[in-house]
C-alpha cells in the first residue's frame, strides 16, 4: 500500500523543472587583429612521360573495347596520350601575408 503513494511522488519529482541560467542579451563587439592569409599562385607544369604513356595505354584499351579492332586501339591510344599530354595547372599556396581584419562577435 505504501508503494502506491511513493511511486507517484517519485515520478513527479523526476519530472520537475530543471535549472536553467537566466537569459542574457548578447551585444555586438568588434574584435580586430592581424591574421595570416594565404597567397595563392598557379603552378604550371608539363605532363610527365609516365602520365602520357599511361594515358595512351588506357586510351588504347578503351578504344579496343569499344570498337573491337586494332584500328580503334590505335586511335584511342593517340587520343589518350594527347589528352594526358596537356599541361597541368594547379593552384598552390606560395606564402602568407599578415592582414588586419575586424570581425563582429556577440558577447
């Protein structure tokens, strides 16, 4: 009989309100300082001989698979080698510079 009174009391206690911090108003504050910003350049390099040979082999295999004859393999090898022979251009970081920047944060 006592159990009938204890269980509802425990259930109500467990479901009670939890503590929450009071609401705060955050104000915008401007924070400024120096940051490192990357400088980019373009790396222009020719294709290596391995890339050209690999492109020709893959092109030849694809040409042979599609056409089923040696003529398609030769055309595929020429196209694959020519495609792989294009110059490669990549964007790379060449250095860093200090820049004064300001950001708005809320505190």
